[in-house]
C-alpha cells in the first residue's frame, strides 16, 4: 500500500491493490493473466512476494523491499488469517493454475494452527512436521537472513518502526525509490497508509480480490496488534522461544532485526 501511495501520490488508486500489485507466488491466477496485467501497466510496477530474495530473479533495475515483523506477532497474525481463509476455494484455484496434484496434497496436509497460543508457538518452534510446513521459526529467520545478507539493493522496513513513526518510514522509502513527493501531499498519504483508513477500504485493499479466498475481507484487517503475545504466553514459553532463536541465530544479528527492527534493535 505504501508503494502504491508513493507511486500514484494519491489515496485514490486506479484499481484494487491486489490487481495493481499481484502476489506472484500465491498461484491462484494463471500466470499468463498476471503477466498480461503487468504488461498493460504504464506506471512504475510493484510486485508482492513472500519469496526469499535468494530465490528471486535478480535485476539491477529492481529495488527489493523487505518488511520484517517480530516472529511471535507473525504467528498470531498467521493464525488469525488462517481462520479467515476458505481453503477449499484456495486449493481449487491452485489446482487449476498449477495443475500439480502433489502440491495440493502437501497443502491439504498442512495442519490448521491451534487456537491455543502455547500450542501454536510450540508448533512454530518445532521442525519435525509431516509434509511441507512453511511457517516455522527457522523458515522465517532464513527469510530475514536472505534479505539482510543480500548484495542486491534492499530497503528494509520493520513493522515496529512503521508503528512508531509511519511518516518517517514512508519518507525513507520514497527516498530509496527516488520518488519525489510534494510536501502538501504527505499528510493525506500517511493517513491513507494507517490501519483504520485501510480497514475502512478492506474490499479494495485486502489481497486476493475477486477470488473468494478470503471469507471476510473486513476481518483481514483485524487489530494490527503488536506484542499481544506478552499477555498470551507464560514466561517459560517465551523463554523457549528465546532459546530456540539463539540456537538458530547464534550471532544474534538476524534475531536483533527480527524482534526489533532498524531503530529499536540498534
């Protein structure tokens, strides 16, 4: 959304965000359709992905923007989103697009996150899972590490920093993208990127528009919480997370970024 606001320099967008910035690795629309949409665009393109940078095509003309979040906040958010996804519709769309039965079997074998915060965390910390489970602490840390250690042009943002000073981070990103924004436009752009403003435009801004994958688009924008796990988890459970984090990242470099962002981790 921030990229869209900077590119169009207006809270009013020329289309739904999910069409303006397609999520390539979601595999719910035929690639030919997505590419056709991108080729028809005359504005600067901005594409969404959940793929680590070392698995992406590298092009000097591209600026890669990485957004981090505290892993425990990420677990809570993922559980909330899982409850709002129609998996039958999702798997059906992927089956049509990918046409790979094995892929569907793997996806269908993934367990739904538990409603118990401690059980969710234990699953997140473990790695001995049947099938392919993408959301584990190691996978998240490997993802962050790929962007922190990359030689390509990466702009790193963090959820905590965006919450503390959204305007500062939007201006920093604009500078990295070489986008000049008139001073008179900033207040409206910053307001449009805020949680309440985006929640009010959920049908236009939530991902996967027109697919039916998200059951309730308003609920996609849940609470924008941060640190709620401190109230949900015991000190012992949090200590297990911290121990596991230290095992995965002994130097602590990636961990400091993951839990704090650019400013609070400095």
